[in-house]
C-alpha cells in the first residue's frame, strides 16, 4: 500500500497538483495496487475534488 504522503515525500521534484497526478499514474502503471489518501496535497493548484481526481488517475494508470 502506498500512502500519498510517502509519494509526496519521495518525489520532491513534484511542485504542482498536475505533476502529482503524473506521479500517481506512474505508480499505478508500475504495479502499485493500493493508494491511501492520508494527507491533503499542499499545492497552490490543488482542487476541491482532489481525492476524486487522484483516484481516477490511479485507476487509469498510464491509459490516458
């Protein structure tokens, strides 16, 4: 299981919510099967529906 906080900590090059979406997609395509939302992303462009957007990105993986 991957915690969102770990993903953010281990990817300091991610500086926006859109970049976080790309990182989430990469984890999913690399075989990660669970993502837990243990923190709210603290980026200026984090939308209100951030959980839904990250969940969708995770389940779609790299199938944009």
